């Protein structure tokens, strides 16, 4: 029997949810769309829980995802920051369009180097008319409050992110926090942050780096570990809402 949230889906969408649930239950890793199917299954499970309990377990913002390996992001390798600006910028202004390549070139003048926090703030203002407030030493509670109505660019130590695709890179990395959820694990309620990670490749049309969950403890560890790269602990770039 379909849960209440499924009643608003088209028949094809319900079939896709059912297929994802069957795939995750009966098959292992190996197909190109594996991560997408796992995501659908996880979302369905959380929505089922919300329908049966009557309490919300997930709050995720509608933030466009971009990989730093997309066709219009391949001029540079070290462009995670500009990719994050593109994601947050498009969330703010869907009518403005700029590629990761364009944002990176405007910052570095064509050099393939890491980008600085101030440069990302300037790029967000120049391309999307968006002010990003910088917060160092931010807390989980602050992040949770921001995520109620805006995405947040966070700087993490990538080597501490256990589910990263790029196993060869372990230094500072920009990602976008787009929401929160809560799951039951061994009888305990576990809070998680939901992330857009631009450092994913393969079939980028599948957006495999989108909506990746990290538990509160896991995320706070990688956010805190930024000091290992000489970066500020728990840095956040928060859109200023007009």
C-alpha cells in the first residue's frame, strides 16, 4: 500500500521508487546509476517514516547541484569554491546563469589554483548580487538555524569525509550544506546534515554528489579538522537574505 506522500506521484514515479527499493534490497554495487537509486531508496524510507509518525524527519532546500567536473567546469581542477558559488547563486537567482569556468576565471585570471574565502564572497556579489557573510567557529545549532531558509557554503578537511569519491584529495574543500534530516539508528535518533559535494565525476547528469548525508558527529569532525590545512575551523559562508 502506498504511503500518503506517494499519492501525489505519477505512476512512473511510483514505479521508479519501487524499483530503487528492490534494487537496494536485492542487488549490490555496480551499475552507473547506483548512487541515484540508493538516494531514491533512502528518501522513500525517510518519507515513509514521516508519514507514519506524523513528524517531519527531513528538511532540504531546493538548491541546484553542480559538479566541478561538468563540461562547463573542466578548464580548472581546483574549482570547488566557484562550483559552490554557482550552486548557491542559482538558488538565489535562477534567472542569472554563469558557469563554474567563468566564475573561476574571474577570480584567478586563468590560473588553476585554490580560491580564497574573500574571492568567493566577491564572486557571489559580482555574478549573482548575493552577499555572503563569513562566520568562523560556527556551531551546529547555528548551521541548523541557517539551513531553515538558506544553503550554506562550508569549508571542510576533505580527508575526514569518509564517503568522498575523490580518494586522492585530502586537503581543504568547499561544499554546500543544503538541509538536515534525522534517522533512527540502533534505537537512537541521529541528526545528519545533507551536502552537495562538487568533487564527483562520472555521469554528472546523475548528480551523484548531491544530497549526501553526513551524521552530526562526522560532519563536525571534518568541519573542525580544517585547521589541518591551515584553514579556519568551522567556517561558513551564509547568504544574506534581503
